[in-house]
C-alpha cells in the first residue's frame, strides 16, 4: 500500500505526497523525433512546463494520449522522469505526476506502479485488463483492482474508458465498492456518463471546487463536459484537449467555481465545439494542432498516421474559434 511519503525521482530525497487538487489535468502527449521516432525529451519537458504555467494542477504521463502502448517500459519511465524533473526545475513542486501503469496481469501492473514511483510519479491511473475480454467478469476485475491496490506503492485512480478496453464499462456500484479500498483514491470517467459520475461523487464525498470532501477524486474524462462535471459534483477534468487549450478549460472550471454560471456555460459551448474537433482527430490531430499553434508537436509513432496537407489546414480552421479564446487568456 502507498505511504504518505515518496522518494522523488529527480533527487532521491523523501517528500510528502502531493495532494490531488480540484481543477484541470492533462494526459500529456509523448513527442518523437520525426525521422528516427526516438523520444524527444526536450520537447516533452518544455510541453510539461507550458501546461503547468497555463494553470493545470496535475499531469498524467503514459495515458491514452501518451502512446504508452508504443513505448518500451524503459521509455515510459524516461517520459515520467523527464516530466517530473522539468516541473521541479521550473518550480512547480505542487503539480503531481500521475502515470498510466496498466498491464494485463496483476503482477505486471504492480511492477509498472513500482517503476512509476521510482521515476517520480505519485499516483497511478489504471484501465481494467481486457485482452481476455470474455474472462473479465466483475469478480475478476474486482480481484485485479484490489490486489494491485494492496501492493502498489502508488495510490490508484480507476480509469473507466470502454472504448479502449473492448467495451468494459465499470458501473457506479462497482466503482463505489472497490473504492472502499484506502489505496484507491479516484476515478476518471472517460465514458462520459455524468449520471455515473454524480452517483460516485456523492456516495464517496468527492473533492469539489468548494470542498475537500473525503479526498476522493471524481474526474470528468473529456473537456466537452467540464462545466457538467462541476455541476455533477466532480473534482476536475483529465482531458486530452488540455494539451492544446489548457487555459480555456481552466477558465470554464474557474468561472463555475466563482459562481459565474452563465459565463461558464457560454464558454463551455465554445470549448465543446473545439474539443470535439480534437477528439475526433485523436492523437495525430492533437499533435498537428500543437504544431500549428505552438510550433511543436510532430507525429505519432507508426502505425498511427501522420496528418498534413489539406486535412491539417481544415483542422486549424475548425479550432480557430476556441484558439482565439485560448490565445486571449
């Protein structure tokens, strides 16, 4: 089980675990040399600091947007370590790093959690195992999460993303049940089910913009329901769109927290349109947007496609409205 102190992956000194705060988090992109496809660690570091400066309160390495499935274990640890080091060097000591650490076995997942801790992560984000889909009934999933939580040196955040795990969709009863484990501290709802988020947040007394509650985190998983997550008693958003439009997402969240509900709703309309474009364009499009508006981004590792030409121009036009807002903040 996780202790309240960890060994910092940068300097080896023990420190207290950074608490998760309400607000906006990004599952960061992993950047590569366009010719060799080697890790581009300088860009990874620069990107991490840009997001922290934009007001994000946490970063997730090796999430879906981080192309973890394209990386070796050693590379995954390099990315997490570089992210933590860059944040520390820039003075963002209060911005925790969460690492994706999912494997198909309990043993393999525990190992990734251990390696994530050594690389500087403070929490682990876990989708359920799904390769043997028909064998993954509720008792098997419960065993997986509880066994990992028992042994992991990092607190666990459940990751409900049916589209990435052969349709496995954990319901609110299951999430509430396994979250009684003291080392399971949150859930990311990329299922987009705000009713489910509402039930879990209420039952587990989740952190909100107004209350620290029990400390449990109920995260919306896409930026296009940022305000809706706040309405539902959620704790924040972990959204791929925050790689490109972090200030806009932070602004929606903060407007709601300040009681400026109509302003939040109006900005959410712009955000939802722009975020949907990025969601459909997926990793290639998100990287293209970064390339066009911030001068870096590049391409995913193959076999993911490389976006360019007219398609890239069309993407830029479709997100122009939200980027105008982003650049004004």
